[in-house]
C-alpha cells in the first residue's frame, strides 16, 4: 500500500476505533488516567503509521491497534504508579507484550455499554451544553482542540479551559463507568442527540478538512445514535427520527459535488446518483418514529428531507408542504434565523418575488458571518431565478466577501460567472 494509502487508512481507523479504545481502557483503569489513556491511544496510531509504511498492514489492523494501546497503557500507568520501571520498546504485532491480561477486548454488547457509559459521562448534567459537546468530540470522537474550536466557532484557549473543567468533574464521577445500575436520564439522551446531530452536520459540510465531506464523521454520528436507540422508550422515537434525517441526507452525498469537487445545488444534482438503500433506511426509521405522539425538530426535519427524497425531479418538489413544515419547525423550536431563512427559500418557489425579497431583508444577520453568507447566496439565487442577473451578481459578491471556506468561495465564484454570462 502507498504512503498516502496508509495515511488515509490510519485516519479512517482513528475515527472508527479511537473512541472505542478510549472507552475500553477507561472502563478498566478509570477516569483518573484519562489524559494518559488519550495519549497512549494517539501513540498507538502514530506507531501504526510508522510501522505499516515499512512492514505492511497486519491481518487485523483494529486488533493490532488495541493490542498496542493496551500495552502502552499498562506500561505508562505502571510508571505513573511507580510500581515498575517503564521500558520503551519497539512495538511489533507478533511480539509478546507485557499486557495486563485483565483488560477485556469488550466486543458486542460489552463494547457498546462501555462507549455508552463514556458518552453519558461526557454529557454530565453539571456541564454546560457546550462543554458536553466539547468533551464528547475530544474524548469519544478524536477531535483535537484546534478542530473543536473551529467547529464551535470559539477560541482554542477557551476550548482548552472548558475541557480542563470537564476533566476535573469527570474524575469526581468515576462510578458512572463502573456502576451496574446505569440508567441515563431523558435529558442526557436528548443532549446526546444534540451532539450527534452536530457531528453529522459537521461531516455533511466540514469546516475541519480540505475535503468538503467527512464521511467517517457522518457514519460515526449514525453509529452513536444507533447505540442509544433502545435505551429509553421516552426518547426512542426521537432517536429514530434523527436516524431518518441522517440517512436521507447521507443518500445524496455522491451527487452533492461534481468531479472537480464543486458544490452542486439540489436542482443541479443527478438524482440517479442518490443512494436508494439509504433512502429506504430513512423511510424505515421515519415510519418507526411515528409510533409515538411526540414530535421533535428531528421528526419535522426528517419529514422535510423525505419530501425531497421522494420527489421524482426538482420541479416536482412539493414546496408548499415543505414551507409549512418549516413553519411547524419554527413553532416548536427556539427562535432561529436559519429556520426562517429555509422557510422563505421554500416559499420563493410559489410566492411573489418582491414579497420574498422583503422577507429576506427583514432577517437580522448582524455579527453572524455564516448567516450573512447564507442570506446573500439565497438572495443571489432568487434574483438569478428571476433573471435579475446584476442584482444576483451583487448579492453573490456580498457572499464572497464573507465566505469562510475554499468550497464556499469556489461555489460563489461560479455563480458570479454564470450571472455575468447570462447578463
């Protein structure tokens, strides 16, 4: 395998396995050794990257990583406890390690249970919602401090301080990982839904990678959501609705960009590339979610996504129904200009042009560059659809001034060029 191939595989395995490895080792050694365990898991992947470049891949890369991490954790914690002398070794998957054999591999239900306990520890009710998200992304999902700060639009130092406070609280809550009577509250489950929703959205349009989509992060969000599906009947339909939304969005991944990784609008996408298996998964979970009378934002958003998935073509999209669902979403959610913007965009396909522009002008986007970008691109698209190409180009230029990613920048440049050619 080429060097790039090894690096890509290692990055994929890190996303898939690092949280599992941390959960297993913390369950055995305890949260007091959190920093050490995070370090040894990172070291295991660095050892893999170095060894696999020259020796090739082991038969089971995930098992190799777990074995190395166990060995490193055992030696590092023994050194911390001053009960033995740490001996730095060159790791070989065929060597006899001085591993603490009491550490289980935790497969199946045991592995899931360990991850769930760690997940809900990260969602400790004494932490703010932001600190819960920071802790989960760092400990269970392998995000670095710079990546977390970027994803949550905060300074790195603030993210580091928040994580430090969380770690201190975790060390006082050791029993959560060991207690046999583990029953997460509906609040904790709801917080996990928020975190996996944010994880999926970050993967859907990543701010932390040169690639426009982080597939691993999206699949990790789905995996974690599935883990909590059957924990609490009160929240079960919410988990199902969130999974439905994720699968509907996942179904369009292969059509969202052209061969040059240029973003394609919903109208430009080739619907033959939409993944019908994921769409069927989406409808399955959406149907299951209706067994409860509870209606959450995830139910409404999944219904909106289902209407797009079911439309045979863009021109046959049921925009009045979609606008009505966005109106419902506004009624059950805290005030959110993004929901309002999406409702107005849906209305733009069946309401008078002047009325739509007035609605867009009424949205306050001060001090929010992301909202300014979305508002300007929406105006540009509506002007362009109504053949007002100079106004469209001006709106797209405003969006270009606040674009915060190469993908956004290239998308808006393309739209400006289209307006100039059409004028």
